[in-house]
């Protein structure tokens, strides 16, 4: 998602996206621990996406 797409989301949508992305990251980490996954950069991308979502959630909560 781009920054403009994130700004269009509501606070509740951001929270659900963060939860879903954290679950995805956890599954990726477990899969990588058992046997190396094909593209380990997906773990880094997932962490960055969570950080972007948290940043936008913080910005929205400060506005309100």
C-alpha cells in the first residue's frame, strides 16, 4: 500500500490491518525457522508494513 492509501483508512481499519500483518509476520517467522523460506526479504517487508501502519495510526490518533 502506498502512503495515500494508508491515509484513506479509518482507525479501525488500520488496527485490523496491523493485526493481520502481525499474524502474517508470525507465520513467516515460524516457516523460516522450520525451513528457510524462498524469499526471506518478505519478513523485512512485513515488519516495515507494520511500522508504516503504526505510524499512520499514531498520526490519526494525535489529530483526534
